[in-house]
C-alpha cells in the first residue's frame, strides 16, 4: 500500500472511484481488475502492484469509506448539542454532505449489505461493528438522556435508528439520481416522529 499512498492524491482518488463503481455494479466476485484499471487510466498490473490482490483493494475500500464518515463526523459535529435527536440530525446532515461530495461511495456502501463472499465478509462485518460502536459513542456521550420517557430503552432506539438508516440507504437510487434535500427532510421528519413519541411531554 505504500506505493499507492505515494501517488498524488488526485490519482489515488481516480483509482478509488473506479474501484468503488466496479464493485458497486458487479459485486466483489464479478468485479474485474481490468475494468478498474481501464476506468482509472492505469494498467491491470498496476492495480496488483498497488494493492497486491483484489481482496486487499476491496477491504481497503470498506475501511476507507467507514473511516471517511467517522473522521468527518468527529471533526464537524458540535458536541455541545446535548439533545439526542438534534445530535442525530446533525450527524445525518454531515453524512448527507459527504454523500454529495463522494456519490460513488453511496452505491458501494449499499452493495456491501448484500455482499456475502467469504473472502471479504469478515472485513465487512468488522467495519460495520466498528461503525455501530462509533454511532453509539457519538449519539450518547454528553447527551441528556433524561428527556426520554422512563420506559424507553435507549440502546433499542439506537438499533432502530441503525435499521432505519440501513433500510433507507438500500432504497436510495443510483449515483446522480439522489435528491439530497428530500433525503435530509424525510430523515428529519422520521427523527421528529420518534422524538414526539419517546420524549417526556415537557421536552417535546
């Protein structure tokens, strides 16, 4: 990977985008190093020179996408916001902003939910678990949980939000067809609906 990281960032991004599109369209098994190389403007041999194997490239992309979202949220989230649902809204808008900048990532992240190849499944599951731990930390650290009704299990609420997010992402249209403003509005409406049902009346 050192040879890949020594490339200019622009060339790195071109290879990453070509690989994201190939894996999104064809899945891990059917995606070809030749197609990735052609779309990236390099030779097939250079793909293996930089990554060693198609498996290494795929797992690098899984980690790259996960780390990109986590680093962006860590850097931009206003952690002074202590309301649980307002913090989730801020996080969602940061994620949507990233999706606008890296549209190829959206299709790739959708595809990993359906990827079952044994060569990459363990790496996918590890990143999803890491992402869940990150979401819990971001949502709960410094949050005023006293606003919730006494019978509400906040961990279950977090699972529900994960399921909603994953389900919504799977239904998103292809690259270039997403109405990001409508996505932001609908997610905010879902969060307000949950807030109105889960918070004590004086905090609604």
